[in-house]
């Protein structure tokens, strides 16, 4: 399970002011609401919960917080009752003899109970430890109102007194968490699903999406707090079926469209502060998802102005990708523009990448028709070549499964992306997925809701609705059983305590790419479920 950093610091960027101004005009207002903690809790081991810990309400009621006096090494954990993103403030005073030393306080914010239990000092993973939501603060004068400096993503807040002095103790009052998002729950459709388990999964999904909907669609409000194209694509799909607030989608498209390399390539993610900055990271599939995200947006809104503005950028992504396709229709991926597909590098991704190429080109051809592009026929021919190559060289007609040509490997992502690219007749798609279930299930070695999303969507495309529902319940439902208030960046059902970083403390437990069940359910499965 690896993801490699890219450093391409020699890239020359084009910034298109007209497009970036339009991104700016779609900047959302951040809505704020005051949340008070609902309980004082303790963290207890529980192997059934994520990473082995759960929270339990203590005997001390939250109303009695001011009466709890803390001294050296004492701590208290506040529970907001749900996951929120925002800022935190609390009143603090000293009780007892005069305050003859500063208060030394540690404040830790946690999305799940296990983060409180994790020892930050022991963290030794490859992601920056600066993502750990923990602050050490000296307060020279009490009483005061402590206003924490950052925006945090959490359900639990642990206040640990590193030291007072033997002469006095500390008391906390009026904890307030100001939750932030660019949408509210009032925007959601009012209907509920007949299936209670799926309804619960949808509720956690929309909370996940809402907490990621900030100034841009963030991938995770705890980490990386930025706009990634692969995440944007899925957030947009989920948004159409839930909040239906398209400003952030439009903003995201203009941000990516407005920042490209001198050759026209779109970065995999962008930073918004201190000024708009494209990341020097490039992913083949993420660049192509600009095209599909634009296609989905146009389908949903019919916004002609956006199409006029961004069609040339979409076309450029296709043109750059087609440079890697031979006359025969073979996609030859390059190391400097890797295909992501999934974090795991335990399987080869060439065939899945070929599937993404067809998936994106098909949608581009539809846009090209709308735009009456004079090169339409060229793209149609390229599409035909890619499809022919996939059928002739990437499909094992004896096994009825797609292979990776280089080593004849048969893996799940190849099947899934080839089904999603819809190159085979429906009956064959079904046969391929039935074989996939027979030979490659239960899924192993995949830890991302991102890939599970694509597996479920492949089931939907192949008409295997029962399997789709079962997988949604088994995967997303299991996260709820294990304590999810919002869905996670990583989850490996066969090894639930797995962390891609060696410690839960830098995992994101509210992650955009896990929020898609409402899209999957409402687009493909609703009639089935409501029967
Ligand atoms: C990680 C994030 C993000 C994802 C990229 C590829 O940094 O989890 O969501 O899109 O990987």
C-alpha cells in the first residue's frame, strides 16, 4: 500500500485569469453553527471498534464540567456527539491559591476514539506528523478564553493538563465548537429510503460530504484539506443526488481548468491558500476525470457557459492522453504521468488505466458532438481503436476475464474499469463480473472506499443490483458497525485495524471519496430497494 510523492519543480504553469475569476465568483459562503459538547467520555479498548477503541460516557455530566478541577497529568475528554469541522473555544480559570506558574495544556482533537488513545510521539509514518491534531499551549494568565488557532476535524476534544502548580487547579467552562460547512442539512431531499440499513449508510455519507464541503470540496477536512480531482469527481456525483449545490463543482472545475502546465496538463490537486497554487503532482486518470466531471456537470446543469469555457481544457487532456496511444489502440503509460486507480501497488494497473481512457473518451466524444468539433471523427476513430485493442489483446475469451497484457495478471480493477467503460454487451459484462466474484472475491488487499465505489458501480452497470446492495452493506455498513460517524479514507474489511500510515493518528476518518453510497443507491438501486 504505497503512494509516492512526486516532485516536479521545473513545471511551468499557465494561470488563466478569466477562468480563475469565475472560480472566485463561485466561492461559497461558509455557514457556521455553534455546537456544545454532549458528554464527558472516556476511551476504552474494544476490539469490535475501529483501531480497537470506543468512547463511553462517564459518570460526570457535561453540565458539571466547571466543577471538575484538574491538576498535573489530569485530562478530560469532551464528546461533540457527532463529527464536525470548525474552530474551538473554551473558558479556563484557575481555582485555589494564586496562579504562581503558567498553565501548560495539551489539546488533542480526534475524529475517532482511537486517535485519543494513540501515542503521537510514537508515530513514525511517511506522512507528515504535522497532520496530528494536537497542540501544546502555555497560558500565563487565567481566567481567559482559549481560542484554538486552527480549524479542526473531530468528534472528541481531549484537554490534558501537563502542569499547573501544587497551589492551584484548573477549571474549564463554556466549550463551544463552531462548525463550518458551505451547505446545511436543510438542503437535502426529504424522502427516506425504505431500507433502514441503507438509509443509515446514506446519512453517514451526507455527513461526510457536508464536512468536506468547505471553500472547495476538500478530500478530507483533517487531511489533506485540499481539492483533488479524483475526489471532486465523486463528490460531485454524490452532491447531485443529495445537497444538489453545484457551486463548488463549478468552482472546482474552473480552478483546475484555470491552472494547467505550459503543455496544458491538469494537476492532480490544487492548493487554495495563501494563493491559488497547482500541486506539481500529475495522475493520468485524475487528469482525464476533468473531462468526465465536466461531462457529468453539463448533463446535470446544461450550463452552456461552463462548457464553452472549459471544453478546450477537456480536449487538451484527451489530446495529451492520446499521445500515449499507439495506432493499434494500445495505451502505453509513462512513469512521469502515473495512473492512480488505487493506492495499492500490489496489482498492475495498465488495463484499468485503459478502461479509464475509454470511459473518459466516450464522454468526451459526447461533448465534442455538442460542440460540433470538426475533429469529432478523429476522436471516434481513436475510441474505436482503443476498444478494439481492449477486446483483442486485453480480454481472455476462454476465462471471460480481462487480463493485464504484460504478465497475464487477472485483477479486480481491470474487470471493474472495463465494465465501467461499457465496451462489452450487457450479458458479457454480467458474465465477466460473475466470474470476478467467483475467482477474485472476497476482495482482498484493497483498502480504499474509492475502489469499492467502482466495484459497486460496476455491479450496477452489469445489472447485478443484489450484489451491489450487498457490497454497500458489507463495506460501508461495517464501517458504521465499527463506529463511523463519517466514512473513512481507508478501510480494509479483512484487516480492519490496517492503517496505510502505520498509525491511526494521521488517517483521515472523514474522507470525500467514501461519500458515494447516496449516488450509487439513488442512481441505480432505488426502485429495487423501495420494493
Ligand atoms: C491521498 C488523498 C486523496 C487522493 C489522493 C490520490 O493523498 O487521500 O483523497 O485523491 O491520495
